[in-house]
């Protein structure tokens, strides 16, 4: 049994905006895609045979959420294997009808349960994102021999935008512009000085900018017209996604008499940082009138009545992990200082945030990079900085 089809592949283009991730990876003839397939097949071969069928079905799904979920479980299993744990898939917990993803043991001694989940936003945001990508897919079919298109987005659409109508309008607009004249003006300015037009639909406002192609690129076929995404305004809700993901898993398995870790893959196009995770777990950061740093009592680990969710030993955070970003995403383990079953720090050689009881704070303990753990080059699976998946 294999994850990918045994077929001839000749497509070397990019993934479509609305194309399911698995379908692209399965048909892509790019060398980077081949490397990804080979690695994942190796991982899958080592996955317990009695659990392969269920994971394979979700991995091959046209729903990216199901695909990401299965990939994340395969990734975590492979990660734990590299860390020399013995792994039981979907272990039974006495008195519970549900099962966490894994039980990790060393020398036949159970170490911790590990649960995997995604933080990817509510259904409404996912639907709006699909509507936006459908428009980009339509615009990518536009004949634009002289210009790339820069896009700046504000808001999100509640209903499908008129993609074909916008494509026709933009094509006519671009055909009336002189790329050489605009290129000369651009030498003394910046990208925001480019000719632009704004189109609106519902709550979605999109500004398109005409970016002249180089003389060598003009007229060439097979080049996507959409070139750059400018920084527009968006409401970043990743902190709420993470809170919700943790809360849904906190009490799912009762009170197992072992450390219990929740691993979260935060699926988002926008960057996150450790300060945001700190706020989610330990409370929103603020200052008193005399500029003393304080935290609100609204964290996952620390609430209005003090320590809470003490059955959770820690949280592993992965940022936008995918099969093409295995070496780009270093999972970090955040310890719960008040856990009923603390995790042994020596079990996790990757980066982790650990309690410093003397200074009453959480501190980063550096560790090895995941690329080193998997024996992969840091720039794997490609040899340049431009990712194609």
C-alpha cells in the first residue's frame, strides 16, 4: 500500500489556487515534489500496517483539512520515531471510549500521550478564503503579455465575487498601459506608485497594480499573471484558533495517569511569533501605570482562579507545517509549569519553553533543528529560495 499513485508525470507547473494539495503533489513532475513523495512514502512504510488504511484515506482526500490532519499525524509519528520512542497508535485509556493519537514509550516504559490537532480558523473564514482563491484561479487564466498583477486585499467576501467579469475588466485595463513608460517611472519610485485600480464585492476590496514585465519575459506563455501580494489589512485570529484547538482537546481523555501533550499545527498564511503563543498560554501581556509588566488571567494554563487545565502537560506548536515545509518548521514544546504530570525535559531535544522556578518565568531552551533530526538539508526539498508547494 502506498500514499501516491504509480503513474507517469509530466506536469511541471505550479499548484492551482483551488487545487487540493494532495492532487497537485500526486501529479507534479517537479524534482521537489518527487523528493517529498519519496520521503512520505518512506514514513508511511514505517507506519503500523493496521493503521495505514485509515490514515491513507484521509491523506489522499481532496479536502485539504483532512489531508493536513493525516500528514500531521504521519509527521509526528516519524518525529517520535526519530527521537527513538516506541509508539502505539490510538492507545486505549481505561474508562475512555476515545483514543489519543499516540502513546510514546522508552524501554517499554510509557512516557506520555500525544494528541494531534489543527488550528485553521472557523468555517466562515475557510469559505471566504476559498471564494478568494477561486477569483485568483480565474485571473491566472488571463492573457497578460506585458504585466504582472500586484494584489492588495482588504476584507473578505461573503458571496462569490464575479471573477470572469473582473478578469475581462483587468485585461482591457492592462492592454491600454505602456510597460516601458511605467518601467521608467518605477525606477525613481516604489511599487505603490504603480498604476492601480480597485474593485469591490461585498466586504472585499481588492486593489490591483500593474507591474511591467522585463523585456525577456514579455509575451512568454505559462507565466502566472499574479505576481505580488501587498500587505493589506486583515484581522488576525490565530490566537483564538489556538485557544479553541487546545480547549477541545483538554478534557477529551479524562485524567490519564501520564503526561499528556497536545500538538497543534497552525494553518495560516500569516506569521506568528512566540509572544502570541505566550499570551495564549499564560495570559495577555499588559502594563501597569508604573510600567510594570503584567499578564491578564485569561491564559490556557493560567486563568481567573490560578493554574488551570493542569491535566495538559504541554503544547507543541508547529507553524504552517506542510509536506513542503518539513525543514522550515521547527516544532516547539511549551511546558505547563502547573501540570499534574510534568514532562521530562530530557525527552525533547528540539526547542522548548521550560519553567524557571527561581525567576518565575518561562524561558526558551534551544535545541536541535528538525532538519538535523531528519537528516535533511535545511533548504530541502528545493535548491533555491522559491517554494513550489
